[in-house]
């Protein structure tokens, strides 16, 4: 083998590799080129999740737990990795992992297997039929390849009696669905898989995962065409948010998109695209001009077809929980939005949520700003800081010294900026944000310093440090430079990260809002569950009560938790909130507590009224927002709550009847 | 044990529901009717259905037929799915509620009302399950 030397000189124990693999959270950042490194060559060539870094980590975990036995495909998977190191750069930026070490261990493990340890795989009629549709290479029932899909569409306790097929167009998907129906085999599409990876460890697992059948992996649908004149882009189901934004930016246009790794079509269908831009750009059906959908009969249709029933409306009510989209979106034509020449960013720090909320809602109702959000100190720290520990220290400083618990974060034109500056006692500008990104390690190191203690005695520490005479000292003291921040990475990656942080976009807050490469840092070596929803925003006190309730329930279940963000939508009539529970997804006890908090907070929100919870808007992103959000949900009665519990019991099973 | 959707299955299920299910305790005195349409029935890829009529928890009608409608009957609910889905439900691999929420079963009628009667219907499903362990492959 060509890599024997590397393996012998840089051995890694199976245990160490397993520790890394277990921390994999399927953020999917290894499947698109966000740092200019190029893509994982084997993933690009072979397509299936198994050949990407995230898949290798999952396979390794499955092999070590004995849940899958080696097949001859494992040799191809292990040796398709050239140990080029791209994954280490990408993954380290996002989640601080070194997947290449797992790839090395997988090679070594595979090379040491005896012939008798490989199980045979029989090509059955289903896989033969699928191969006739998509070609030999793109359909499989190999258990090792299947095992790479565990946690993102397959429940970890499932038998691996699945097929994976990778079609390249709607016609092939139509044929696959018709074939599956004829043979009575269930099927389900898979895109980025990250949403499912967050749901899988929780109580929602059995409800959202495929129990058996055909996984239709949509990665090969890579169409991407921007029509600058009409401000639209046509994107295939395999295109990520990052890839679309990159093309849109070439035309000085911006798409309203979710996190960088989210597949655009799937995200439209699942959550309707939640972003800081949604008060201006819209939500759900506002985002697209047309979609191509293959329905569950295998019929290809477009929302623009004249002879179909209204595709923009949906059932409403607390029992209307939908766990799948109305079809597989194979292509969508999405809206793009012109970027103003004078676009700028301004952040306003707040100690209390009440004040931050009041400001963001005023701005939203007056239509000030293109991007609006209240970010908690937790999100701010996680996004800005390159490591988990630095984020923790940064957050500590925000809370204990700066009294910076929330920021109102606004992107808009110069007039918008002026309005915000007039409303605020102090603001943080673009240049200071660049300083904070590059200087985050140094700032975090001041955690126990005298400087911070003195600063905290100021009446308004944020004003003193960001807008007062101390700003110059801070800028000088942080020594904010690409070289400085690169020092916190492993020695062999420092040169690379110096170059990364030298790129203007990596410290450009507006670019970072558009391309959203930082949120995956919330999944640094552990998962989080986002309890999210939309609340009628007329009564701001009710929003505060909601946050208080979410906090108390999480305390009850002993979870690390914090409000993530609140963002206005529909001209400030509604507010979208995300409250996050952080936990080790390998700890069964923690996953139960997350599930308990999820159910209890959902029930409480239904009783409170004016709130549409995630279970009630998931997979409704194709519909017109007015049909999803209105009428405003009323608080449900005890009788209805009993019915809802019964419904959950039916979906989730008896063991979740607390 | 008999084959799903066969005449024997129809008779056995009917007998089981009448004898083993208590109208009040198991079927909550429910009054409803349901047409279950089963698509892609092997080996001929045909469509079959069964019609179930309950009044105050008592079984009034239970008939197996072909096609996707039942002439002369106007069910409160029509639930359509493929043979594989019904097989999973009768084998206890998936609940009816999950099949509905996942879109594996399509419902004609009020979803809210359907979910309200899903508990009593579970009793019926249990009966059908008891009477069936043979399926077309």
C-alpha cells in the first residue's frame, strides 16, 4: 500500500480514533469547499456518505461497536482516502476534530483484517432494479456503505436492511419511486443530513428516521444557474447554501439561506429557511419562484403547473404534525436580492433581553435594516471563537465583566446604520468585530485579569471598551492578526490558518452573515437540540415569559442551555426564537433529559398560545407563510393537551409517557 | 392464521373484533367508518380495500373489496397507502399515527378527527394483527 509509511510513522490507536469518531456530529462541513482547500477527492469521486470524512468516522464507530461487519467495499472506502488533509483543515475550523486520524486508523484496521472476517454481500432484485435506473455505481445494499448513513437518516439501533441510491435527475427519482412502490419498499430522501443528526439522538428519532427501504441520496443533483437579470437562481437538490451564495455573490446578489452546509431545496421544504434576513426577504414560499417536485407516486410536477391543487396551503392546528415533505424537491428557482453598495453592519450590546428585544422589534416594524437579529452572548462567543474553550472564556468575560448578554445585530444601508446609532448608547462596528474575531484568543486569556476587573466597575463597560478611550488600548492589546489567531490551532495547521484568516471575508461580518460558515461551531464535538418556534410578537412581555419558561424547564432537566437568538419576521409581527440544549450525544442519560425538556416545553408553549412550535411548522416550508402562521395559534385546553399527549405517545411510543 | 385481505382473513378479523373487543373499553363507543385503500397489492400490483363501519363501538360492517372506492358507502375517512405500509402496520413495525404523519398513509377527512379516533382504531388494528401473519412478498 502506498500509505504504509505514513501509517507506520504516525500510528494512532483505535481508541483514540474512536474518541474522535464519536465526537462527529454530521455537520456536513466536509462536503463543500468553504475554505478554498478543494473538496475531499474520494467523496467527490464516489459520492456516497461513506467516502466523505463524516462517513468514515461513522463507519469506524459502527465497526468498533460491532454493529456492522466488514465487507470488501470497506477496502475501497478506506483506501480511497489519499490522506490529503483537507478534512482536517475544514473540520478543525468548524468542530476542532481531526478526521484524518480516523481515516488512518480505518486503513490500518482494514489492512489487518483476515479474509475470513469479510462478509459477503448479495446483490438482490431491489439493488439490481435500482442499478438499472441509475447505473451500476450509484446504487448499493452494502452494509458498510449503509452504516455511514446511521444517525442522519437511519436510527442507530436499526438493522442495516437498506439500499442507497444516488440519482442524478428528477426522471431517475421518478423511476426509483415508481419502482419502490411497485415493490412495496419505503423510501426517503437525504440531503445534508444535519437536521436529522440533531433529531436522531432524541425522542424524535423513530419518528423522523427511515425504518427500512431505500435512501435516496440527492447529492448528485448539482444544477446551479444564476439569472442575474431576473434575480433568480435555479438550484438542484444537491446544492448547498454556501455553493449558491458563492454564485449569487459573483453577481452582487444575495440568496436568503440557512447554514452553509444545508442543502437549499431540502431547507426550503423542512424549515422554510430561517435566517437573519427573513424580516426583509421573507420566509417559506416567499423564498422561491417555483419548485420541481417528485411526489410519492413518482409524478414530476411544478408548483407553477396550472392543473394542480393549491400547493401553497396546508392544514393548521396543534395536531398537525408533519414528519415529511409533500414530495422530493429536485430543483427550485429561488429569489436573489440585490446587495446595496453602502451596506454596513452595526451591533448594539445589551445587558437585558427586554431592552434588546424592544430595539429589534422597533427596527423590524419600521423596516430598518436588511438583516436583523438578537444574538445571545453564547452564540456570539461560539461564532467568533475558534475553539470551544476560547468561546467559554469569551462568554465568561461578556457575562461577568462586560455585562454583554445580548447584541442587536443589524445589517443595512448607511441610513439604517445612522438610525441604529442614534437609538443606542454604544455600538460595535465592523472594524471592531474584525478585531474581536482575530483577537478572541487574547481577549479570552484576559478572563482573570485585573484589566477586566477594573473594566467591570465602569458604569457601562461596553461603552468604555468599544466606544470610549479604552478602545485604542483594547485594539492594541489584543494584537489581532491572522498570525495570532492561527497560533491556537495544531502546529501543523497554523500556516494554513494564517492564510485563512488573512482572507478579508473571514473577518467580514456581512460576508459571514451571508455565507453562514460559523454556526456549525455550535456542534463542536457535541450536539445541540434547538427548541424553536415562532411567537406572535405584539406582546413583548410574553416573549420574555417564554424565554423564562424555556430556561426553567432546562434547569429542571439539568441541561446546559441558553437562548440562541430571536429574530423578527413578517415586519416584526412575529418573532422567531431558538433556544438550545447542549449535550453529549453519546450519553444516553443526557439524550433522555433533552427529550423530556423538548416534550415539556412543547406542551407549555401550546398552552401559552400565540406560539407555533417546531413540530408544527417543520416540513411546511413550501407553503405560503400566511397559511402557516395565521390564524394566530390559540392556547389549547386541557382536553386538547390530553389529545396532543396521546398523539405524541402514538408517534414516540409508550416509553416516552412520563 | 390467514393471508392478509383474503376472505378467510376478513371473516376471522370480524369474529375477533366482535368477540374480543369491548365496545366501551376497547373501542371507546366510537362511531365512524373507514375505507382503507391498499395500493400495489402483490402479485398483480392491484388495488384492494377494506371497509370498516363502527357504531357506538360495535362493528356494523367489515368488507374486503377491490378498487379504490366502495360503491354505496361513504366513509368518514379514507386512508390510502401501499401494501408495504399496511404490512408494516399489521406487523407492528409502525403505528398508524406515524404512517399518517410521515405521509406513508394519505388521509381523506379531518386529520384532527382521525387522530382523535386513532386510539380506538388501534384496538381494531390489533385485531387485524392477531388474524394475520401471512403477506404476499
